[in-house]
C-alpha cells in the first residue's frame, strides 16, 4: 500500500497537474488567463482520438471534460481575486477529497444556480400575475378537478431558466447558449399551444396523423417546433454530426416527456426532480458540475413555483413543462458520452411511445409508493378520475 501511495504522489493527481499549468502566475487573474489559453487549445483539437492530451493536462477522459474542469478552476480563481500569491491560486484548484476541480465550486454553484432560476421565476410570476398580457381571462384554464388555474406559471418558469442560463457563472458557453435557446424555444411553441389550442387530435401520434391528412393542429406546430429547437440545441452542445442528432432527440424528447406528466398539480416538477436530481447530486459529488448548473437552474425555477402548482392556483402548462424538459435535456446531452446519448434518446422515445398506449396516471394510481409521492403536498381531495 505504501508503494502505491508513493507512486501516486510522484505521478501527481489532477490537482497537481492543474497546479503545474499555472505555475509562475503571480496572481489569480494571471492563472485564470493561462487556463483560458489551455481551454482554447483543447477546443481547437476536439477530434484527437487519444485522451492523452486531456489526461496529461488534468486527468480528464476527453478534451471536453478537460475544458469543463478548467472553466470551473477559472470560476474559483475569479471568486478569490484578493488572494495575490501564486500559492493562493494553486490552492484554489487543488482537489478536495476524491473529486475534481468542479467539486470545489459544485455545491455552492448548484445552490446559486437554483436560487437564480427560482428568484427570476418568482419575480416574473409576480409581475405577470399583476398585469397578465391580454387580460387575466386569457390565461385561465380549468384543471382536472374543475378548479380555475392560471397558465402564467409556465412563462415565468421558462424566463427563470433562460435568465439563469445566462447569468449563472461557471456554465460552459455552449451549454449557456443552448440552455437559454431551448428554454425559450420550447417554451414559446408550448405557449402557442396553450393559448391557441385547436383540433381534436390528442397525443404525438394523433397530431402527426392529423398533419398527414392536411390538418395543422397547434399540437403539430408544437411538435415540429420542439423538434427544431432540440436539433438546434444539439448542434450547439455537440460537434460530431451523429452526436448532434442524438442530442437533439434527447432535448426534444425530454421536453415532451416532462409535458406528459403535467396532468396533475405538481406532478411534472416532481418527475423532473426525480429524473434529474439524482444525476445532479452525482455530478456535484464526483466533480462534474458545470453542465449540472443548468440542471440546478431549471429545477430551481420550477420548484420556486411548486407551492402555487400544488395549491391549484397555477399550472406549468405546455409552456413551462416543455421549457423545463428541454433545459434538462440540454444539460444531459452536453455531458453524456455517445453511448449515454443513445441510452437517453432510446429511453425518452420509449416513454413517448408508451404514453400512446398506457395511462401514466392509472399506473401511478395503481402503485402505492408512486401514488403517495404524486399526492404529496396537494389539496386534499375526495376523488380523482384517472385520465391521460
């Protein structure tokens, strides 16, 4: 065991190799400049088949992962501008415990991202609710129990995610752009369907069947719009053509699947937290939290308005559910390997196909643990007719 430790010490872990990258830098700012230069080199050589170049820099498996770690190191350095010595710069990027650079800013960054997303969403909801565009009646719908709720939660959540994508420090530029664009794009076509719904067709297959017969339903417009949004976002976060298509499927599929759960108060947000929360925690504690910041921002925006949703005062609607799912899809697609993209895309397609045959509401109602979680926090009720 002592021999292994000695070997590890002489070779140096990722933290030591990062320290070597900034050796000689007299200030944190100078150190950050050196790391930016290293990122440029990594991004200019994305197709090098070997991971040796990345691994020699900071122990990452791919150039993209290496660039993410360096960005996180820059964030740490910029958060400590008053530590003037190169020792302070080096200590800022030393590894903690068993994680990587991102773990240094992981927990704080995730909390900040969620707070920004939630804060903007609540502020937007308050402003929109005070003066609803087009009048209050335009935004009122009846939920499954006949209670009147407002659709304004959806635009507020979409704006919260988009704003947090742009404002939260440490988010990679490609994820920042794709996350903001996906939230706004998917949210916009969802809002169009919310406010202008026409046509009797229901479900993915129903809308496409109507389109094949010459009827353009608002649902068909939404499907095509989300598909285009997903492909655009995929093209931003991935470089390989096949990866771009797979990433597009993940983004569009996630937007649709989250919306499939928006049939009961709070269900879509709970499903999103369960589906993405575990991965977010894993990223924080394994040191890969840069794309997870977008996940945190999206979940924070939706969770901030969960009380209104559970209280049957407001609902996500297609706008909010599509924006939430699309943003989570971007975060997942940005960090996944190609096999991971295939698994994610296949799983989302399978869920979409299953929804055409199986009622998720009936499955949840028939499964006690799922039913208890689904009903948690809601207004007590006497009965509820299963549909969807």
